[in-house]
């Protein structure tokens, strides 16, 4: 599915026969073996009637909608980093070189789908930067690996575990956090593509697009295979975690037999990222009236072919420059996103620290206020206790004074009573003296006189 132009096949021009041109103009797809094996279960035969206008590209990496960054998963060992690319290699070997099972019209683009009999998926969609690959485990609606032209992302249950370069080599661990935002976008895109396959109508992929793109698909798989042969860590992981070859063998056999129905001849699939220049026309086929005329026609045809080749090279150079500019722009945008994410993290961290400091200050102020309240309350209680003691002492003194006054009053009353009693006795005594005198007088009169 990588962009190509029809000018990339100048060998077709050397044929120069009316029969070849007429066959190319007919509606049949060249190279299709009508007697080949039937499609795998659930697959639709390729459609030979490709439209004139190719489908739209899927959004580039920096044009995907914003999504939350993927959570980061920390692997337990260095060798475990190869788990995800090794599993994707099993998928590639199982799907072999077979055409896609079907396509789905999603936002104007037509991603390709392969579905294994065990429920595993592989999805490929074209972008202005190149093809993007998604790999799903059986029954999962989110991928365990996403590959774009620059990086490959390994996921563990929706968490970003490892980032690889274009050759499948793990990048440093700090790259994982830096790519979490892009990995989150790919995760959201992958889920949407999976839901589209379950919800939307399946359509046959176009035969000419597949014939033009299958070599690129195989080439990218071979890049991983070569890296695996060079990489001792990858080989160690493979030897310790040997894949179940039998699980994919039957799938590979069916798919390889089906792939023989389609010759690996190419046709233009998707246009390059920037709008290409108008390609030079094919040279017209000249009738051979004679030997001299035939030689002249061949010379003219070769001259036209040279012009076409020069135009093709110029166009390829322009496309390469445009692609490099897009890649640089995408890299700058990713760096800006990373910087923005880091700035947001710093701002969020500063906000959390400021909030924590405010909470701590408020707690300290509350604690100080509580201490002052307890001190004031203690002082108030001490004052109240002192006032109570003083009031009790005063009451005790007043009671003692009242008791002393009562005793004094009792003593004065007793003295007064004693004086009254003495006065009464004295009065009685005075009153009794005249009576005694009167009694003594008659007695004296009756007594005889003394001799």
C-alpha cells in the first residue's frame, strides 16, 4: 500500500504492442488465476474493478484526534521487550502473502483487514507518511502492537510497554514516556478500526491495489526478519519462548494457496503524500510498415521512454523531498507535543505542590488556632476556678463572721439574762428585809428584859 506511480514500470512501455495496451484497458485484472483456491472463511474475493479515483488517506500521526496518553507499563526483563514484535511476526507468517480478507470504508479511507480463524486481526491503512499496521490478539478490541513508518509501539493490555525503531529494535526506556501521547492516539484509532470491522459493511479489496502494495508489505516483514537474525537478544527471546508453529501452520497453508490466485504484478494504489505532478503520457505504439520504419519507431519510442524515465525520477525526487519535509514537520510536531505535555505536567505538578502547600498552611493555621483556643480555654478555666475559690473563701469568712456574731449575741444575751436574774434576786432580797424587821420587832417586845 506504499505510494507508487504508474511510471515506476517503464518495462511495460517496451512491449509497445496494441495487444498489451488493449488488455490493460479492459476491465479484467491481469495476473488473476481463475482456477486458484477459494478465499479463506469470511474473506471476500478481490474486486477487479478499482475506481479511477483512489480512496483517501487515513490521517497522519499528528493529524489524529487528541486522546489521553497511554499508561506506561514497566517490563520485568530486557529480553521481554521482544515479546510484542515476535508475536507480530507470528501473525505475519500465519497470514503469509495472502490478500486482505476485506476492506471497510472508514472516513473515506479503506483499511485492509486480515482475520485469522482463531479471531486474531491484522489491519493495514495507508497514510501520507506510509502504511500503518495494527495487530490484535484473539477477542481483543485493542492492539498489542502498532507500527508506523518511524516507530513501532508495543502494548500490554492497553499500556505502552516498549517503543521500537523502524527496524524493530527497542529504543531506550525514556522514549516510552515521551511517546505516550502518540501511543494514546494510536490506541484510540485502533479501537475505532476494530469497532468499524464489527459494525460496518465489509467490502472486497481492490485487486490492483493489492498487487501494487503486497511487495511493500513483504518488504517490511523482511526488515524485521533480517533484524531478528542480527539481534542476539531477539534470538534469545525466540529460543526461550518458541512460538506455537502448529497454531498458525494451517492458517498459513490456506492463505498461501489463496495467494497464488493473484500474480505479484503491480498497479498504482494510493497517490503520494503531496499532489504529484502530472505524469508524462505513455508513448504511442507505432505500426511497423517496414524495417526502417520499425527502427525509427523504436528510436522514437526509446526517446519518449527516456523522457518518461526522467520525468519519473524528477517526480520521485520531488516526492522524496516532500515526504522528508512531512516527516520533519511530523517530528517537530511530535517534539512540540512532547514539550507541551512536559510543560503541562510541570504546571500540574506546580499546581499540586501549591495546593498541597496551601492545605499544609491551612492545617498549620488551624492547629495554631486550636492551640490558642485550648490555652485561652485553660486560662478561662483557671480564672473561673480562682474566682470560685475566692467566692468560697469569702462565703466561708462570712459564715465564720456570722457565727462569731451569733456567739457574741448569745453571750450578750446570756450576760443580760444573768444580770436580769441578779437584779431580780437583788430586788427580792431588798423586798424581803422590811418583812424580816417587822417580824423581829414583836418578838423583841415579848421577850423579858435582860437581867
